[in-house]
C-alpha cells in the first residue's frame, strides 16, 4: 500500500470521527493537516530507509564484483602454476561472487524503482500539504465572513416578524393609542364644561328676567 493510500485511509477515519462529533470545519482541517504532516514525516523516513538499503545493496554488488575479479586472477595464476584443481576452485568461487553481484545489482535496481515511486509520492504529499494550508487560510477567512454574516442576520432579524423591534413597535402603538384616548377624553371634558357654561348662561338670564319682573311688580305696588 502506497503512502498516499495509507494517508487517505487515515484521513477518512479521523475526519469522519470529527464530523460525527459535529466539530467545526477549522478543527477538521487542523486535524487533517496534523495527520498529513505526520504521514509526511513517516514517508520521509521510509524514503531514507529505502535509500540506505539501496546504498547497501550497491556496496554488496561492488564488493562481490571485486571478489569475482580477484578469484578470476587467482584462477589464472593457479593455471599458470600448473594447478588445474586450484584454478577450477578459483573459477567456481569467482562465478559465485559474479552471481551474487548480479543478484545484489538487480535488487538494487528494484529498490531504486521503489525509491523513485516513494519520492514521487512524497512530492505529491508536499503539494497536498501546501494546498491544504492554503485552503485552511481561505477557510478561516470564509468562516469569519460567515460568522459576521450570521451576526448581521441576527441583528437584522430584530425588524422581522416576532423580533424585538416588532415588540417595540407594538408598545409604541399602544402608547400612542393611550395618548389619543386621553386627548379625546380631555376634549370631551372641555366640551362638557362649555355646554355647562352655556346652560348656566341661559339659567342666569332667566333669573335676571325674573328679578326684573319682580322689581317692576314691587315698584308698581308701592306707587299704587
């Protein structure tokens, strides 16, 4: 399984856990970034181990190639010295070391291919981390904007039905109605007082007329 495959499984597990806990997006991205950076550290260690193993395989291949050359020379020397058996044994050992050198070299080639793949995945992971960090900055800005919008919505909601401004308007209308009623009652009282004054004025005239008539009567009696 590649580094990115393992990372993908890890991220899905951790992010799904955060989502199930209803965590906010910022926390989810923070956790994803921590996981990715942790995986990046592991990937670098894997690449370093693979490179060290490749270097070791190369050393083993070179060592066995040199030994094969040495035994080849010894076989020639033995044959020149008239010892065919020693020459045969030296050639056998030379062939063994050639086979080992070839095996180590083939394994080193396979290891190098793995290293190249790991490096490619490592670069891809670096790009993903950079992308996620950029998204984190953008998400933080978007989240602040959304929070500001939510605050604005709450404030503007005061002038909507059922809001605090509606209650205030209702109270203002009630106060205005009370003021209008008091004003009307005052006008009615003033009109009543005016009617009473007019009525009293008529009553006073009747009294004045009766008094004048009474005076005339009394004076007539006195003169008679």
